[in-house]
């Protein structure tokens, strides 16, 4: 191979080398062991604007780097850094970063070659560094935001229980002092109004460094001023209170409005932030002394401070409202107590002369001291009636005052619901008869006895029944009923109180229903307020103080219960008293709740007795009768003879009773007195159903009717009746018939 061929081959190899080197994205510079440049690529030329001719002369590394410094890309110190690496022969590989004056960031990578030279690779990592820096800044911002949000969340969480304002302020202040680098801070609440207002510190914090630097004396002076409170118009904080905008002050101790206790050279930069209430009124201020004023004025910090102030405002407002409410409640309780004591005292004073009025009126009516004319008797009767009415009003006031004063103690004991209801009906029967009102009683056979205060329960029913008689026109109807109900039913009722209800709680529900004048729905809320009546006009027709329903509600609440109502104008009203059956609730584990629709109420007590019928001395007679006077007559006669009487007032209810799944052999009555002419289902059809039923067919049935038509007796007996009685009933005949069949049953059981 000749010399020309060799040169051509070398030229070709150099071109291939240049092609390969120029394909590399980074700038490349290869220096031999004598520090001369022997290889470079186009990226090296373009990076610093170097000429190919200059680089082709194989300048030494120090010349190349000096040229770059002259171009203004590097500083002299950066050049010296490179030379230092070149002079360190034992450093095989080195990597470092250079930030050029044109904001280009280079990653410089040096490698020692096998012949003692050095290869430099310059990579532009500006975008990478910017992204890294941006990511770092973003991460720092996110960390700060997370911390800020965590602080606000904790502040909000501490706000929920929210009664210890000092503890809440201490938590907020501790975080804010730390994050803003404050030497001290405090939270003040504005007390009072106008020129009489002052700022009272609820909490403050002073850093240990500030105390160590400036001594206990300076700190004690500041603490003393805060504990005394800052009067109106003293200091910069009142400007914040008036404008609602934060104030930032540098060199606070030089400010003309600076407080004397805080005029200390160590206190320089101060930020005062408003604490607003919900309506925007400034009710407090947050003060922070910062080592750097810029920190308090930065947007993120300021947003956090404003958010913290708003949260503190909610807490302060709530605590102030609670304190105000507590004071109001104390005043109301004191006023209520004084009212109750006054009413009790006045009632006692009024009853004393009233007893004399009623006593002497009674003596005059007896005419034991001499005869009176008809006109005089009329006068005395008017005095007595007015006295009795006044006595009833005084009793209501006295009872209510005792309840509200907490002086009523319940005497709870097992009471027969049947006995309670019948006795209450007897008490108002005469008044009902005068107005020709039909009285009916409906009992739930699942409830025989409940633990209640008999006197107070009777008082409840008399109040409701008296109102029903008073507000029901002549010829109307009144029904008293009792039933087992549950909280799920009570939840649907209108109640004057909205206390929470347990749906599974069993209740004794006592209901008084009338066909009276009714009450408009928009006036229901007035019914259970003391001395409040729906009709307050001067032309009202009904007397009273408006205390009856209030007393009923209070007595029900003493039993742990409540009251509810339904009413429609000109249609009538239903007032219900709900007494929780705690003893029954303890026994109902594993027993499914059974609810009856209003139309399927059963008024027969068929609860299993404590002793067997064979051993029981009291016989139970079921009377199916729709006329209240007949009900009262039969009940009176049989109860005087020692029988227990249960009532059903129509044929439909009796049919439901027959087929009730809750009826057991032990719960059957000893005898049935069946009226023939009944609403819904007649007595003949009911007798047939009784005698066809496997369970009921053993109970003797006596047909009672006022029809007295030819063949009526035979028709009743043919239907399955065991005996027949016609109205009007004769007392001796009724007693003899009942004894015949109840004694007969007893003998059969004993045998």
C-alpha cells in the first residue's frame, strides 16, 4: 500500500470519526496528556460560539477555558474549578454542575483516558434542573399547604366541642407563632360596647428566646398589661376593630400609638389581624410579633392567618353565645322559681277563705239554721258553684306550680287500667249526661296492669275528659281508650316537644277522643302553654285558665312520657298520653313487635292471668253493648256483685277479637253478655261465629236485646245462645242469670 492510499484511508477514517462524534447530542472535547485539544464536535462549537479554525489549532485546555471566560459564559472561579479537576491526575471520573451566566445549566463529566488524556462531556441539563427545582418548590409548597390544612382541620375539630376557648386559642397561637417565626403572640376578645369596651387577652405566648434575651422584667410588664385588658382607643388594635383590616407595623416601639408596656426595642415588626363574627363584626384580634415582616404579608401565610382568625371568631362567638344563653337560662329559671313560689303561696292564701265560703254555703243549703226562700237558695247555689269553680282553678295553679318547682314525687305501683279508666269515666259521667254525651270505653287486652302513679294518672284522664265534655256539643260522643303502642307510632304524632324517640320502646297510650269543635292546626302549638287558651276573645264561651293541658303534659313527662294530639275543626279531637312501659321493655327480648291499625283496636282485657281461672275468685264478664247508659248500668250491677267487667262497643271489634291470634284459652272470659242490635255486625251473626270457633265455643253466651219481637228468643237460641234476657233488664234477673253460668263453669272446672 503506497503513501497516497494510506493518507486517503486516514482521511476517510477521520471523516467517519467526525460523523460519529457529531451525532452525539452533548458537547465533546478530548484533550491528550499534554492538555492539547485533539477531538471536538459541532455541539462544542455551537455551545460557546467557538470557531472551528481556533479549535483546529489544538489549543490547550486552559486556552479554551480562558476563551469561554472571555466570552462571558463562565466566571473565573468556574474556570479554576475545571483546571483543578484536570490537574488531579488520580481522579478517573468526575461529575459536577456549572450554572452559566446565560442561565444554561451544564452537567460536566470528565473521564481519564488510557493514554493519560481527558475526555470532557458537556450536557445541557437546564430543563431538567428547572423541572427538578420546580418539583422541589412544588413539593415544598405542597408540604406547607398540607401542614396549613392540617392545622386548620385540627383547629376546626377542636372547635366542635368548643367550650374551652382558652385551650383552643392556645393551640392556634402555638402553631401560628411557630410557623411565622414570631417572638410572641396573643389572642384578645373585645368585651363591652362603644367607649366602654376593652380588649381582654384569652391567651398569649412568649418564646423562651425572647425571655432569655430581654429579661423577665420586660416580659412581666407585657403580661401585666395583657391581664388588665386594653381600654378602648388605646393602641393600634382598635383601628383593626373599626376597619376590619389587618395592620402591619415595622419598628412598633417607635409608633406613636404603641402601648407603653410594649415600647421595647426588641419589639420591631408587628402584625395585628381581625377576628370576625359571622355577621362581620370584629369580636377579637390576633397579634403576632415576627422576626420578618415579609412572612406575615406573604399571601399563603396571610390566607392561613385570616382562615385561623375566622375559625377563632366562630369559637369565640359560640362561647360568648353559650355564656349569654347560660345567663339567660339562669335568669329564666330564677324567674320561674319565683313565679312558682308566688303561685303556691297565693294559692294557699286563697284556699283558706274559699274553704269558709264553700263550707258555709253548704250549711245554708242544708237549711239547718232556718229555711231559705227559693230566691235565696238560688243565690247560695250560685255562690257554691262559683266557689267550686274557683277552687278547681286554684288547684290547677297549685299543681302546676308544684310540678314546675320539682316538688312532685311519683308513687309508682301496679294499677289496673280497667279500674283506672272506669273510675275516671264515673267521675265525669254526670256532666256528660247533662249534655247527652255518649261515653265509651275501649281497652287493650294485652295491658292489664302498669306501674304508674294512680292519683296523677287519674288527674291526667280527668283533665282530658273534662275538656272533651266542655268542648263537645250536646248529643256528641266521647271515647276513652287505652292500648299498647310503640315508639315507632309515637314518632308519627304531633308533639309539643321534639325529644328523640326509641322506635322499639313500648308505651301505654291513653287516648280521649271527642266529636267536639276541634282546633285549627295553626293553633295547636298554643295548647300546652301555661295560661294560654286557643280562644282568647272577650266573647269566648268556655271558662278556664288554660292550665289543664299544661298540667297533663307535665305529669306525663314526670312519668318519662309525653303527649300528642290530632284535631280538625268541627270534626273533633284526639288527645293522647304516652307513658313508657320500662318493665315491659325488659321482658320483650325475642318477642316481635305487633302493631294494630286504628280500626282494629281491641278493647278487651285478655291478658293471661297470674293464677288459673279455677283458682281465681273474680269472674270476668265480657259485655258487648253499644249504648253507654246500658254499659254503665250493667257494669255497676255486676261490679257490685264482685265481677270484673270488660266492654266492647260494636260488632266489628268483637269479630276482630274472636279471630285475634293473641287469644288463648286462659285469656277467655267466663261469660259473654251479647247485645243483638249492634253497629257493623249484629249479635246473631257474632253468636254463630262464637259457637263455630274451636276456642270460643266453650264460653257461655247470654243474648240481651230490647227488640222483644215474636220469635226473637227462639232465633237467639237457634243461633247458639245459652240464655236470653230482654230489656229493660231487671237487676235480680240479670244477677241470677250471670251467677247461673259463671257458677256452672266453676263447678265444671273443679270436676
